[in-house]
């Protein structure tokens, strides 16, 4: 079997509402690149990558000269072919490699007639549990989605999500408002769901001292972990020495070098594995093995996903024995998907692991075209800008917080 073509299509799919985060905002939609790898046997494997546009599509096109004629089953060879670590100063292709690895696994699974989880060692669970992933957000007049800014808003969002999807873990994505405001809000969220687990992620924007203050202020809650309270292994290590709540990261341990540093001198307790950031599903399985050996926790991270990426997260979540936390997904914030059957369904806070050959998802070509057209119409958006504060840049540690009393709707969102 040989690769004969690689195609990339940029799409944008609407979210219920614009999601605010410490560095800016998802402006009411996700932009993703959908990758199709075709073989001489007629099989098509699917991949997905965050972001998109001309440059992303050109990167995938340019890799045809490397990969046409390559056997998609030889994924480890593909890693050295396009993302050799010693060449990474010149061509940083980890996320591109990830999308191509997804597609190759999809092809091999279809060729062998087995789901990807079977290639990866076999599933240990049929369903992967997810967290509610609460964001601060601007309201949306078109979808009727309410604004989320106050503790009452967050609790109402989490309650509605729990009723609709069955979540029993609530993640608060924060780092938007002053830390003392967010501390009170998080405590209110935890107290509103005393039987549920909670977790908090300010995306690393605090000082180490602020991280310690916050960490000590939540120790009595039912925390899974405190995620990236400060940026950098040293800040995390100092925080960890003074806080009893486990610390988690998806930012400062995202490769094997950093994982080794964390094993030798621990700074983080729980490693959040992202199938894109780590360069594929297989590196995440390897990293989970290292974490199992050294008894660090692992969970499945979400960097924003449509159904193809979600499938990679489900196959990963199915095969790693040490998945002791609910996974994160932005998925329930989406209004639609580009896969056949539409949005995958949550049941009891979990999503079933696909069992059809390969990744187990197929493209809905009408939807692909629809959201490709929407991307052509709308273009990209500045992920690291807040539509309410043009020109704003958070410093590190940050002190340029949004105003929790400001309930205005940013005109830039249209
Ligand atoms: Mg995070």
C-alpha cells in the first residue's frame, strides 16, 4: 500500500458562543484543517489539525513530495522523514506529523479491518468520560447562548451541561479576571456540585506566589488538579512544594525531553496528553507508559476539536490503563460537525469509543463544503486577541485582567 495523494481543507465551524481564555478568545468558531491521505488501494485516511488557511494547506501539499509512494503503515519511519528532532529548528512539523499519523492509522485500520484502538494494544474501556469544560464567554444573540461571567452564570452553565450531557467533573477555564474574583467563583462552583470533581486552569498566567496563594485557597475542595497555575517547570515545582492539590500541565510537558526533566525533578503530577501537541496518538501512548512507570497521572487534553480529532482522543482514552481522570473536550461547545452522523453523542458524561475500522469516523462531504465556504467567507480570527480589548496583550505574570463588572457585548464579534 502506498500514499498517492494528500489533501488539506480549511473549515470553520460555529461554536454556541465566543469562548474567552487567558490569552484572548475563540471568536465564536473554530478553524481546523481537515487532512485526507489517499492510497493506491483507494482507501482514504482522515487527519485534523488546529488552525488553517493557505499556509496550513500549503504545508500539507508540500509534504506530498516526501510521502507519495510511502507505505502508510510505516509511521515511525514517517516521523524521521518529516519531523526528525535534529531538524526541528528548521521545520517544526510536530502538529503536521500528528494529523498525518491520524490519517495513516485510519488507513491501516481500514486495511486491516480493525479499529485504531486495536492497533494500539486494544481497548480497556468502551466509553471515555469527559469534563464539562466551563468557559467565560460572551453571549450570542444568534444561538441564544447566555453570557458567562459571574459565579451564577458558571453554575447555571455547568448545571445545564450536567443535565444535558451527564458530566460529573467540572473544569473551569480561567485566567481572564483578577485571581481573587476567580477564586471566589471557583469555590462557588465546587460548592454548587459537592459530589462532583472540579479542576481549574488559568493557562499559566499567574506569578508563582499567586499560584501558591490560589492553590492553598482551594485545598479543601474536591479537586482533580490545578492545571498550569504558572508558566514554566520551575514555577510549577515551587508551587508544588507549597500546595497539596496535584498540579497538571498541557503546556510545560509536551515532549519526551520535558517529560524526562519532570521525572528527574518532579514539577507536575498529572500530564495532560494532547494527540496533536505530542505529534500523534502513538507518542501519547508511549508517554502514558513512561507516566505509568513513574506513577504520574495522565489525562486526555483538548486543544479544540472536530470529530476526527475527537476520535483520536477516544482511541487514546480507550487504550491507556492509567487514565484516572475525565478527559477534556471543547466538543459540546460546537453547533455542528463535519463527520457523518453529525456531532457524536454524550451519554452519562461519556462518549463511546468508535469500533468501526480505522478511526471510525467518515467525512460528511456536504458539511465539509459548507464549512469550507464559511471559512472562505469569514477567514481566520486572532485567537490571541480579546474582541472587547483591541491591542490588549497579557504580560507574564499577568496583571491586565478583564473587568468582571463589564457586561458589554464586543462589537467586533458582529
Ligand atoms: Mg490547559
